[in-house]
C-alpha cells in the first residue's frame, strides 16, 4: 500500500496451534495479529473520512459500515466470531477489504465526489422504464 498512510505490520504465523494454519486461499497468508491490524485500518479509515463533508453519502455509508465492523472486532472473542458476524470472508480477506477501503477514501478526497457536477445530466438520465 502506498500513499499518505503506511501499511499496518502483519505477523504471519502459519503453524500456531491456537490459530488456523492456512486461509486456503492462494497468496493470502494467515495474519495472527488480525485484531490489531483490523482495528488500526478501521480507525485510519474513520480518521480519513473526517475530512469529507458530513453530508457526503460516501462518508455516511462508509462511516456506518466501518464503525459496525470495528465494534465487532473489538467485542468478538476470536477470529471465528468476527468472520461469522461480519460475513464477508475470513479475517485476512477483511484486512484486504479494509486496506482497499482506506485507499478508496484517499481517492474519493482527491476526486471530490461530493461536489456539484460541472454539467447537469440530461433529463431522465437516471430514469429506468
């Protein structure tokens, strides 16, 4: 990951007895410190969103989702509970999703996606029969 934020260090421990041995996904290593990594990524995303207008739809929806996921990570007993409650893959996949979302928040700020359009869209552009 590049840009104004640094990647959170992950600890890969493939044979730890109390933890899973593999993700079963090629190229996706087990992350033993998943809770620390997810918490840091979610907090960075929330911090990044603060510089967007409060009424920006992207900010509202991403903040809601990120706060919900952060709450699960903070309260869950282990990775199995996190995966079951969030239902979007393994914790390692959740880390990848969180990294991607953090990167997208930086892009959205550059694009100013909440700003008014330079040109108004044609009438009925968004209407479906």
